[in-house]
């Protein structure tokens, strides 16, 4: 399975956030889907794509992505 998260390039996050999000999201998603490959990149809009996954997989990954983003204070530091 391949998971791609896109972030709106007109509203970039702080420096290092893309890399940190990729690492944290990979940890969390790989607990449920060990074969998943995670990519976070800039695009023209925010989005989530799940390739070679079921609808229920996408829904679960969306929940994981949301929880990861909401808990950024715990895993991301700008220092």
C-alpha cells in the first residue's frame, strides 16, 4: 500500500515539518499496515491518497493522519 499526503504549498509548515510528519506518520501507519509506504509532499492543495488499499483502510489512515497532525506538539519541535 502507498499513502501520499499532500500539503498546500501556498501555506507551508515550519522548516523540518515535512520530514518530521513523514517519520511520525510512518510509525503510526506501519503499526496497522506494516507494508505501507508513506510520502508527504507539497502540492496545490491538502489531500490524502491511499493506493492499493480498501475504502476501510483509507478511513483508518485518515483517522491516523488527523490524530498525528493534532498531536504535533508532542512529536515536532522547531528547535
